[in-house]
């Protein structure tokens, strides 16, 4: 029993992917920001100067009077380090364009910034100066073109080394697709399974609705199942889905997922302003609702209100990255050594 449990756990661990141990390097260079502080941002590079490794930091922000300002600095760092302390400075005195004179520049110390490595997509920045606070920085757009933020895998633990022979003897590769042909979702058999699944799910929901016709959760679920089948606008299925979603949000206005489904149905019917309104209501309930945010971007593209689309796309990219990071963390299985063997 214990051997089977260990072998299964090993397969699951291999399927999880390799944990990274990346620290500061050139692939982290680029634009960063704290999404909660839109309107300012950081440009950070990790470069070499001869045999030195140098971090350059530039922070676009504002001074105490409300004027735009830059805090800049650089510092050497040791490869493999996870923390860098950078003195930063502000400049004043010079003028823009033809009036610029180097002799007019006045440099003043403006505090210290400490950068801490968290992951390929996240840094922690602590500022100490006129004030002291810590920000969590994320990639503003994405990694440098042509680079991938990866590093050498973590050295295998004693448990890993003990599991490898068991895995090998059981001919397990960690690839669930090995020796199998995975059919396309568009093939007849998967489509039949999808239809049967939705039909069974819908019948169960409708049976409960007959007993509780004003249950907002059941109404939402009915609308969601029907919407997943992409009903044609004007069809009985579409009308039922639309009415169910509208009824659900009228009974419980705070039911964010119902607003999201209603937005999707409005999109199907080309009713874009109404879809926008429902997406915003869904996001009031859950600002991390990626589906609502995605539908909001799509709906806004069909209207004249396109100015906020770039910031929404950045927000959506950030949410997707955070969700991916969370999923990777959840998929890391830990095997406790010394567990008593089952009798």
C-alpha cells in the first residue's frame, strides 16, 4: 500500500513541473508597477559593467508638492543574491530641450530602495526616506522579448531520490498522455459527451427549480448551463437563459456570477451597452473575475468607450498570471517522510 501511494505521489510530483530558484538576472529587466498605484511605475535593469553586476533603478513618481519626479539609482549586486539595496537620488535645476545645461543639474539624496526577489513576475520594493513603505511590484506588460524566466531546478531531496527507482520500476513517466490518443473536443464522441453532460446537469437543476422557483442560485445555474451551449439569440433556450439570469440578479443583486452570465448573453445578442453594465456589476462583487473582465473588454471594443481597454488588458494579464502562480503552488505535492505503513 505504501509503495503504491509513494509511486502515485511521485507521478503527481513530476507532473507538477520543476520548482524554480531564480534570483536577480537580466531576464527580470523591464517595466514594473504596483497595480494598486496606477500612475507611477519603476524601470529596472540588471546589467554587467566589465566584471561587475549592476542593478539600475528608475522610479517615476511625484514629489510632496504634487509635481512629477524621478528617483534613480544603481548598485552592484552579487549573483545569487535575493536582495539589493540601492541609494536613490532626485534631480532639479536644469531645463528641458535647448535650454538644458549640465551645470544646472542639482542632485540630492532621496532615500534608499531595497529590492527583494519573489518570483519571475513579482518583486518586493521597500522605500526608506521621507517616508517608509513597501510595495509589491508586478510586470507592467511581460518579460523581455526572446527571453524566458527559468533557472536550474532545485536539487532533489532524499524523498525524490527514494521515489525515482519506484517510478522507474513501475514504468511511470509522469505523462498521462503516454500511449493514449487524446481526441479533439470537436470530434463526435466528445461532443456527444458534452451534450449528455449539459442535458443531465440541466434536468437536475430544473427539477430543483420546480420546487424552488425563486432560488437565485438555481436560476443562475440554469442560465449558466444554457449559455455554455451557445444558444441562438431568439431561440427558446436563449430566452430561458436570459430570463433566468435576469431573474437571478433581481432576486440577489450581489450575485456576481449571475451578472457575468447575463453579460455573456447580452454579448450574444449584440446588446453591448447592457453587457458592459452587467460586467461592471460583476466586478463590483469580485474584482478578480477574469470572465467578467474579459467580456467587459470585448463589449467595450464594440462601443465608443475604448479608452480604458489598455488598462483593463493589463489588469486581465496580471490576474491570469496570479492565477497561474497560485495553480502552480497548489499542484506542488509534499510527501511526508516517516509515515507509518498501512497494515
